[in-house]
C-alpha cells in the first residue's frame, strides 16, 4: 500500500485558485496480472469561497473478478448559472450557491477478460439554494434530490488507471431516476508511439424526462471539454470527441497538445437544435510519483465563442 500525501493547489475557471490537501492511495498486488487499485481523498478551499470534499476509489479484487468504482462528494459551492440551452448568452449568468451531496457507486463483475457488468447507484442532493445577488433567479434553480438505479457495462484493457499508455476503455450506463432517465457512453483509446502517447475520447450523454437543472448534460470542465466553464452550457444531449498527444520531454517533465469538437442539442429528434463547439490547448506535466506515474498537470485551453480556461490538477483529464 502506497500513500502519497500532498498539499493541493490548483486552478480552474469554476473555482479560480484553490488550496487544500490530497492523499493519493495506491495498492499494487503481488499478482502482476491484476492492475493497481487506487483511491483519492481531497479537501480544497477556493478563491470563490467554495469548500469541496471528494473521495474517489477504483478497486480490483484478486484475479480482477470484481471492480468497485465510487465517488462521494460534499461541497458548499457558490456557482454561476447561464440558463438552459445551447446558445445561452454569457451576459445572462446568475450567481447562486448551494450545498451539494453526491454519491455514485458501481459494482462490476468480470464476465470475460477486461469485460465487467453490474448495477449503478446514484444520489444527488442540492439544498439551501439561493441567489448571490438581487439579480433574476431562474425558477429551475431550486432545491432538489434525485435517486437513481441502473446498469452499466465496462470494458477496460488499459495498462494503468492513472496514466494509461496503451489499451482501450469503454463505459456505458443507463440509469432511471424518479424524474428522468440518463444514458452515458464513454469510449477511449490509447496508443504508445515511442515517447509519446496518443489518447482519444468520445463521450455521449442523453437525458430524457424532467431532469433537475444540475443533472442535465453539462458542457465544459476539467474532465469533459477543457476551455469552457463547467456548466456553461446545459442541454438534453451532449457529444464530444477529444484527442490528445502526450510527450515525455526530459526526466520527470512532459508536455501535451489537445483539442476536439463537441455538440449540444436541446431535443433528441431536433437536429436543427445542435450547436457545434471546438476547443484546443496545450499543457505541462510533472511526475510526482514515478512508480505509479502520478503527475501534476497544468493545461491552458481555448474554446469557441471566446471561452478559455487554465487548469492545475493531478492526473490526466482522461
């Protein structure tokens, strides 16, 4: 068992500068055919006065018969709301704050080598929601709670969960909530080319029914589409393709170049509602744990319609 406690410092458009502490836990089994398990405990306080606690884990049982994946989150979170739709105006944003509780758990049984299937549980609660100013408060900005139960399929042949260099990853799930249904598909490929890794990601999301504003498809953020404020656009459907070239430069230092295209739509059957958006950027990498290849990431990205973002965090976006 390896424990790497670190001070956390980062930056994103949603939080601005944040500081805190993070503990990265890794377990490398004696069986070399079983991939390392990992977990993360992190607490941060941001320049936007956001308090954020996150616990995440990816655990393999002996012989990889089971794979347990989960996330718990609690935050007091001032945020920005731009409305719902693919062309919401930037000047229309409204500041609001809320208390957020999030729990997601998946338990996968191996059905064949690298193939897993199992149930998914989701719980999200937004409470104490209120506007930060006397500006207009949208009616959809209200307290809400959802519970969901679904099924998921995972195909994962990556050589590493933290920084894959080769292999494939495919995840899809369908979850039924009390107000809506939600479908996600996430396909990734990794190719090792000398001292470079070429990574690609295709991500799709579709929501049916009367989903609360916070569980619509959200565009942007550190993990989905860098260069856009997370939640800058909210819609019923989202799709994006991201490609990235990661280069080893000198000892623990590396760099990356990335970009992609995305689209959002408000109605599944209305092709005319689709809105295309692009992003591109570059970044610097520094390895902080050579054994598990855990690293610090600094990225700068620009997006269409004057959007941009700077990010400091641990691990790759995908």
